[in-house]
């Protein structure tokens, strides 16, 4: 069992998602319900609930709906080194705020599904935020010209 030490945390107000950073360099993301349960003493996180910081800048993402309505989106990940700058630019030109905690970062925004470009240190990542293939259903009917309903333009 590692020495957890002090835990710093931030809540992302739009999504209700939390980032936590431990003194030993471990971090995790959790939803509001899990955070509430832990704060109430109903659940205590185990060491394997924490990820060891690796410095890998590959962002992670969580999304809302693909029906064209504005919804909350979240991108987050690790900073390769202290002082690195992260920027996020949406396809519509919006630059949502980026929050940094320890050596992790998070960015949230409310919009219709659209690609996001994430710059971490000297690397660029494109998060397409298009409907995943597994969520598309087979179209039925004679006018169908494809196997799957196309996702919204991304």
C-alpha cells in the first residue's frame, strides 16, 4: 500500500467530474456520485483506483450526445512535465478553459458534438467527438444505401 499523503482535488462545475492528485504522483478521475459516496464515508478508494502518473500526453475524453443538441464534453490527461501548457480548440473556434492539478489537466465545455484539437507540450491530438460505430444502428428499409446510420458531421 502506497503512502497516499495529501490529496488535492478540483471539481469541474459543468460536468460534475472530479480530478484528484496525490502527493505520491498518482491521480484519478471520478464522477460526482462516487465523490459524494467517498466523502460520506460509504466507500474508500483502494490503491488500484489510482493511476500512476506516466507523463504520457495522450488525452482521454468523455462525451455527451450525438443528436446535435448542446451537451457537456470533457477532455483530460497528463502533463509530460511541470509547467507544460495545454490548449484546447473546438472546431467552432472556441477555446475552453483548461484546469491544471498537479501534473494532470482537464477541460470541459458545453456544445454540440464537434472535433477538438488538443495541444499538450509539443504534441497535437485530434479528438473527433463523432458518434462511435458501436452506437450506430442498422438502417432498415429499401432506401438504405449503407450498413449504418451515418454519424453527425464532426
